[in-house]
C-alpha cells in the first residue's frame, strides 16, 4: 500500500491503543518520546478509548460505529494521528471508511481515516529519523505483524530503523512474515491452531540467535512473550519504540 508522504508537522495526535493503555504504557511513552525528539508536539487526548476493532471483528457493527464515532470526535484537529500498532491503525485507516459506507457521517470518517499513520512508517517517511547507537552490541529479531504489513503498508520501515544502529545486528528469521497466531478473537475461538502457530513462531525466533524480540504491535508481543515464558525461553520481548528510545541518540 502506497500513500502520499505529508510534510513533517508541528503537532500530531497520539492514539495509544487499549493494550498500550492497560498493559504496555512504556511502549506508548516511548513512541511519544521519539516524536518529541523530532521537534513534534504530541497531543494525547485523554478521552480516547478503543478503536472498535474487536466489535467489528465479531460482527457488532453498530457497536463498532458508536465507538469509532467517539474516536472521531476526540481527534478533531486536521493533523496526523500516529498509532504504535499496525492493527489499530489498520482498523481506523482501512476499515472506518468501510464501516461508515452509506452512513450520514461517511465523509467525516474518511477524512479521519486519511490522517492515521503507523508509528514506524511515520518515523521513517515523515520524520526521516536517523539514530546514533548508544548501546552495546546486541542481536535482535523483529516480528512484523500481519496488519502492519497488509493494511498499513509497513514493509521494511522497522528494519531500516534498526539497521541504522551500528551495534545492533538484526537476526534473520526463516519465516519472517508468518503470523504469530494471536489475531485477537481468533486466539480465543481457535486456541489449538493459535497455540501451534505461536509455537512455530517462537521456535523460529529462538533459532535466530536473538536475545530480544521486537515488534510494533502489542497484541503480537503479548502472545509471543507469553509463549516464550511458558516454554522457558530466555528471549525478552518488547515494543520497538522502547528499544529505539533506549538505544538511539
């Protein structure tokens, strides 16, 4: 998916996502720090909630629209909305226009959707982020989420940010584009299949020799981290924004 690259703005909104709010606040703070280091004012509307994806995925479209309308009202200024999650960003950017098709507020939803950007894509293409490595040598693996790749067009941006760090080696995975098996409701409805998929994923990550697993989606991280811990694997797992804030200068 290609899209026009806007000029670097003076201000952006930051949409944190439910998982960042409840389980990974450090990922959200790191994402905002990366933007602020680029001289961008970050606005965090306190009234933000869920993007509506769980409701849409379960077929509750009226409920999903109600939640989406709340988000649209909460981010009124015509400035970019940066999201540290390809999944939530994909819901708002790709699926809000579908969700509101034929609705009285379709045009408003489309205008909102056009302002949504995934964090690493925004850092690379809009901020032109370049980092100087401030940490010791380390080997990491990166898990690219399905939604970030297929719905937000994130193809290589996280890896390019990591490649700019001189003491960081990016491990090669045998199946880098393979799903981790989370999928939100999928992992609940199909637990056996989900468990088999994440077992394959952590085997691939373990074989890579990486000491740490990074991703841009906290849903994937939650699934992978839990599987690593249950299997007794030593790899850590965290959001790429945290890693970049810690290492980059």
